[in-house]
C-alpha cells in the first residue's frame, strides 16, 4: 500500500512539474517575463532539466520543441515506473 501511495505522490509531482514547464514555455510569449521574479524562479526550477533536451537538435522553423520532448519523456518515465511497480506488487 505504501508503494502505491508513493507512486501516486510521484505522479502528482511529475504532473505539477509538467505544468511548470508549460508555464515556463508560455512565458516566452511575454516580453521581459523571464526577468520577473516568477520567471527567475521558474528558470531555476526548469532550466536544469531542459538543458538535457536543448542539446538535441529539436529546433525546427525557429520553434524549440525541447519542452514538449521533456514533458513527453517525463510521462514515459512515469509510465515505465508505474508498470514496473505494479509488476512488483502483483
């Protein structure tokens, strides 16, 4: 039971982090948003993880898809962890 509760907590954290990544991406639409207090805070939270994906050639036609790939990778990782945990439990 504790493993299931821990997995539920991790899923919520990943969901929240995904939302933070989306908000960070949307801030690019507003001039000076990254220099605000919220932008700086989100930068400290999101940029270390995003750097892993910004090394890859994920820019097409001037659009950076690294945030979308990062969110996709987080979700795949969570699905793999869930399946492994449920296989271990049952």
